[in-house]
């Protein structure tokens, strides 16, 4: 594992001028500014080991070359960066809280024992409207949860550990704006465990079937990774999770075939509808698998700290009672 610009651990690649004997007068060459006070305080081997252990996207390391890093939209001035990150963290918290609060009012789904998002007692149109709403709320809570936790880590890194703001670029790149599955999975969704999926699946798939095997292996590795997490709920093994992620490989290959056949890549409004179909419709059995095993039964936000449960839901309950919508009020209760 080498950093970008290293030829071996701790040894920077020499420039052509240095290789020809025209080295810096003091023999050391200009050294880059340290990214934090901890880099100055800790031995280089310890700092590099901790950085390698804790990095996910491999930013600044050779194994992270080619990883998409979202464009920074915050000021890199320290105080402004911290203020913007705190605001982003609070916004993500409110999204997580609202989505979780909605999920908690759906019968069955809200219990630790679990329940299906496809409520059999409802007529078909309402059944799938509800399942889609729960699915979108679940995905939104997961995405906002990633951003909230990453923002908290950014606040600690920049505010307490004196990291440079530039070392904490955004973790998400507006995934709802994706106009192809390739853009969604390779750029706009978080890339925190891409290397993990490649190591446990893509590498072996590539040995077996080349580039196509790498794609299939990476997504099968992703499915196994997610299912192992769900298996820890103690409710058995469900192949729906692995199937959804493995399905992404042929769908991505289908996009490539479309591009080569038509000469136009998947994009625009049709591409966005295609992404929504694959992620919002085809992924519902995945989310149903999680909720049937109690995924929605635990609390992310303590009800005593929930703005939605303390303010919004009581207001909606009062308002629906005022309108005579007693069944809706009872559901909110």
C-alpha cells in the first residue's frame, strides 16, 4: 500500500531532475505541508498506519486512484467549513428523523419482530403506494444517515484533530440526480466500501471471467456484505438481498450494450426514470427482506430527542382530529 507519489513506504518518487543529480541543495527537497498537527506529533509510520486503517475511499493512496470524489461545495476556510458541515449534519438528522418516524407508524414494519412492507389487508393500488413510500423513506434515511455520520466525523477531524478541510470531501454526490446506473453506483452513491466489495468479490470474479467477472463479483460481494449484516438480526438468511445486488451487474452491462448499439449513453430524463425503476421498484423486495426481519423495529433517534415525534406528529394528530379524519389521527397516534 503506497501513497500517491511514493515509490516505497515513506520514500517519495524522485523527479527526473533529482534522478539526474540536480537534487535540492539540502538533499531533502521541498516537503508537503502536514495535513494536521497529529502528523507532526506522531511518528510517520504510526500516522500512515492509522490513516491507511481508517481511510475507506483511499484518498491520497494509490489504491484509491480513479475513485470518484464529489466536488466540494463548502468553503475550505476552517470556520466556514465547520459551520456548513454542522448545518449539513443537522439537516441530515432531520431527514433521518422524519423518515424513521414515518416508518414507525406503519403496522408490522415498526415492530422488532418485523413485518412486510406489502400490507396484504390493503387493496393492490394502496398496497404498492405504501410499499413504495416505505421503500423511499428507508433509502432516504440510509443515505441521510451516511451523510450525518460522515459530517460528525468531519467535525471531529477538522474541529478537534486539526485536519485540513480539503481532506474531508463530501461522501455523497446527490444520488437522486443520477441519470444512469453507472453514474449512480460509480459516482453519486457513496464509495466507502467499494474496495471491500472488489477485494471480496470483484477480484475473484476477474480471475474467473475477466472484466465481466469483476462486475458480477463486485456486486455479489456487495450482496453478501449486506446480507451478512442483516443475518445478524437473528432472523435467518434471505437470498433476496444478494439477488438485488447481483442483478445490478447485468443491468449495467445492458446499459453498455445500449451505448454501443445506439451510440448514445443512457442519460437525461429517460435515464433518470430508468434509475428510479431499478432502485425504487426493483429494490423493494430487498427492503421488504430487511423489514420482515425487524430492520425498522429499532430506534435510530431517541423519541425524546425527535423533533418529528415531539412537534410534527402531535400537530398533525390535532389537525386531522380538527378535520374529522379520526382514522388518520389514530394511525398517527
